[in-house]
C-alpha cells in the first residue's frame, strides 16, 4: 500500500472508513510461514479455533487454506495441531 | 446593542460562556478560577443555559471529559489554572493533536513551588508547545471578548485546534470592571452553529478517534497540526476584524500603543500592558519617545508582525511574567528569534517581573524605560536578563 502524504489523510489520525483494517495486510510481518500438509490433516479445526488472525479458511467444515494476507506466522496453529496428525509445518518465509 | 455592567474577570468569562451556551462544560475548582465556574454553575442550575455540566474529580478528568465531549461533536469548554493546568498536561496535548476545538479559560497563576496562588504566566507559558492557540487578555473586557472570539477561531475549518484564553489571576479575575456585554442573540449569531466533522455520535458515519499512530503516519499528523496552528494567525486576524465591526473594539494579534515615532519600546502581555500604557502616557507628557507593544496572540507567534512593530525602535525591553530556567523569559526568546528571521539587530533586554503576584508599578516600568536610554546610547553592556523589583 502506498503511504499517503499529510495533505491526503484525515486530520488528527481519525479513521473515517469503518472496517478499513482489512486493507492492512499484516501478513507482511511474517518471518515463519505455516505450510499445510493436506494428506495428514484430519480437519479437527483446532487450528481454526486458535488462530488469532482468522487466517484459517474453512469451507463446508473443512480446512481449505491459510489466508497469507493476514497470517503473521505466529505458529500457534502448528503448535496446536494434534501430534498424531502433525499437518502444519513452519518454514522460514524469507531471508533474515 | 450592548449593555454596560460591572463584572469581575471571572464573571465576565462566565457571562461569555452563558452567551456561548456550550453543549458540555467540565470543571474542577482551583483558585483563582473557582469563582468563574461557580458563576457558570449558577447559570446551569437556573436554567439559563442548555449545557451539560460535568463536575469531575480532577483537572486531568476535566480535560478528558472535554476531549470526550468534543470527540462526540459537542461544543466543549472548561477553565483552570496553575497546578490544575499542570495536572491536565497529558490531555492538553491530546486535545490539540486530536484537533478538537475546545475553549479553555486559564486564569493565570504561578505554578508551584513554593505554593503560591497569585498571578504570573508560568502555567500557560508551560503549555506553549502543546498545540493550543494562546490569547492573552489585558483586562476583563478583553477576557470576555476573547472568549467569544476563541470559539469562532477554534472551530474554523482551517484551524480546528483548542484555544486557551488567559486572564491574570486576581488582578483581573477578582477585580470589578466596567464591561460591555453584547446581546445573547449577537453572540450566538457571531459564533454560529457548530457543525462538527467526523465525530463519534454520527452513527451513520462511524469513526475511530485517537487510534495508535506509529512511525508510518504519526509525523504526517504532526505536520498537519503545524499547518493548522500556522493557519490560525490569519484566522485570528479575520475573526478579530469581524468582531471589531460588531463591537467597535479593535483587536489584532498585536496592539501598538503610541509606537508611531517611538524610540524605546516595551513589549508586554496581559494586565501589565495597562500599567505600561499609563507609564507611556506620563513619559510622553515629558516628551519622551516611548511606546508599547502588547502581544495578544502568543501561539501561533506573530513573527512578522512583531518585527514590523519593532523595526524602527532604537532599543526595547521585553517583560516576562515567567521564567524558563536556564534561559530567561519565553517571550524574550521568541522576539529575538523573530528579529533574527528578518536580519534585524536591535539592542534588547529582558525583564523577568511579577513572579508569584509581585505587584508591578508604573515606577518600575519607568525604571525599565530609563535603562533603555543607556542601552540606546551604549548598547547592551552586560546582562541581558534582569529581575525587576527583586530584593538583593
């Protein structure tokens, strides 16, 4: 997102468009990225319950994908994924 | 039509507030401001205003309530002084940075310690960097007039900043004066209806006020604030002109008193300006070419205007009823920097005076004018910062 100049923004830091946090792609903060192993996933959706960023997309009661626009790579999903399934793996997302 | 009545400075400001009829007033008592809000509370109790009056538990809360009310789109006012203003400190900055046009009377009193309830300017001068517009009043008439003008200045769309109207504690706040009061209708027409933008109670256009603002946008918002207070200079001039036409009382950012051919000048603000005028008149009778510049607007600082006013004098003194420890008087510093901007060098000295309510007499003002004679002749030899009427 291109950052705006001082003449282009509402005064005093007021947010005048409700719900515009959706434009802020916090996925850019990520260092580690969760990878989904479809073959091991049992669709228990514990990851979906724990994800603090609503970045687990579920359709018809099943895990479909991560929303990488908002996944900050915290790794809670990988930690909570049942040991026997072990369907989420954290990998380095970028060079540090 | 105007009515002439006798009022103290506190009563005059309360009367202006009654006529303004603000939506919300938050108040906490502190001497010498107490009587102002006492009087206004009477108006509320007697149904003379529609104001929601909030009696809070501290000045920090008084300013917080004013901020909340203004963020909700209300015309909000409060008043305080000295230690009360110091307790408000955190929220004073927030009011300006959220761009809320709150109007506050500051009944100038020394900021402790040792504790003292009498007048100097150390309270409001401490707020000079807070983003508030500051207007100083020479007498209670001006305090009344400035309070009404402040509403219109604050709410101007190119400004949208809070305004502090000051009056000297006790010297003005508790002294009965002849005051000309406008009709209620004239005041209400002059200030007009307040139409707030982007406020919290506009449920059809929900907004968030005061969110976290980090490295990416904080600076841009401060840049806007700097622009707004610079815009205020012209707006103060416009509103003052409009008010002059209504009342016949002329206001500008400065008042020049017998400056046409003045060789020596004193710059002062607040009630002392009246004492200096009296002294100028008596020295003028002896043929001395002396004059006075009264600084009405301290923030934004009228650099160009003060240079224009001083450029032809041979020497001048700045009277400061406040001390910035380790430097000198805050007004002195600003005026010297104004002259630097225009590459003018005029011998100038600073007199710190009146701290903690020490009386300032015409004889003391005369001493300053006499000293300026030497400075005109010999330049400034020695100290720049002097302390007027302090015992050795």
